[in-house]
C-alpha cells in the first residue's frame, strides 16, 4: 500500500530547496536574546565586588539578627526568645558569634561596596578625588559597622562616647600636627587646588621656598614634589596654607622684592651721568 503523506504544520514554512520534513532554523536574534537573558550571562555581567558586597552584607545581617535574638552579651537578662533568657551563658556565646559575624562580614561588605562605587565614578573626576571619596566611604562604613556591633552587644554607647571624647581630646593635643595633616589632606583631595602631574612652585612661611617641581603623588599626609635635586615631601597643612603658583612665578623681581615700609619716603632717581659727582641740593630763597 502506498504511504499517505503526513499532514504539514501550517505554521511551519519550508524554504525552497530544503528537504521535506526539515525543521527551519531559529532566527539568530532569538538565540542571542536567549543567551543574553540566561543566568550565566547575568552572572557574568555582575562584577565580583558587587556579588561579594551583597553576600557579605547578607551574612552580616544574619549575624546581627542572631545577636538581637540572643539579647546581647551585656543585656539586662531578658531576650526576645524565652529560651535564651533562661540560658544566659549560651545566649552570650551566640551573641558574641553573631557580633563577630556582623563585624567581619560588615568590613568585607564596606570594602567591596566602596570598590563598586568607585567604578561608577566617571574618569573625568580624576584620581585625586577618587582617593578622597574612597577614604570617606571607608571611614563612614567602618564607623557604621563599629557602632552597629557595639549596639548589637548592648554595650552602653553613652559611656563609651564620654570616654572616647576624653581620649580624643588627649590624642588631639598630642597629635595635633598629624591630625592637621590628615584633615588638610582631605581638603586637598576634595577641593584639589593642585593635582598630580601639575608643575608648581610653593612658598610658605614655615618651610620657606620657593620649591618648584612636579606633583607626583598626593596622600592624606604629604604631597610628593619631584624637583631637579630630588623628591620633597611637603606636609599637607603647609601646602594648604602656602602660596602656590606655576613655575617661575616667584622669580619675578617685583614679586620677590620686599615691600617698602608704610612711612618710608619715596625714592627719587638721580639724573647724573655715570662718573659725575652728585650735585649738592639747592636752597631756594
């Protein structure tokens, strides 16, 4: 018996010259779209710092939740869960473990999030301001993690604040110059009166000068200036209060000459020729 042909699918279009029953290939755009929205493609598009920040942040929050459920180490004896209220020793151990989780993974999350934030900053901002932004994000994140850990452990932050204030006053007096350089470095990195690669001359009262050269590095404590005779490390507080200009600006005689005294008589130029004796002043009348 002759075989009856199978019914054709009306939605399937055969190209001319193709074998009967052959399946048409899917469009290339549909394949690319499917690969674009696949899990592997999305996972590849997300940076490692972003994944690390999210993962560490979730683990830090889990540690914070464990510490809260256990009632903290220095709690008054009551915990949200009655079991931990009855077993304070176990609650204290779990609270310490949760606090360590929060602190450790919180630091990792802050560092990874800071790197991810710096990637979004456009290149036109400059490396100097990126360094300042990095330090601001790190300091703010670390302070948040430290105070969050102390609060999770039910440590009396008010007493610590008083003690930290007294300690800060003592350290501020003892390390006034170091703290001055630190905050001056933040101002220089944010305001950026000078930048890396710029050729400048610096003159200041405490260090004298002028010192001329190229700025090769800017940190939170010093500005590194490459001169013809070597590299100079200028303190940030001195650079912030110094007169800074392009190279050669202080070599002008008018700029380097001392200013006359306020009550000094005006100087007059003599009209005598070289070699002639000076004329005696004439008395009129």
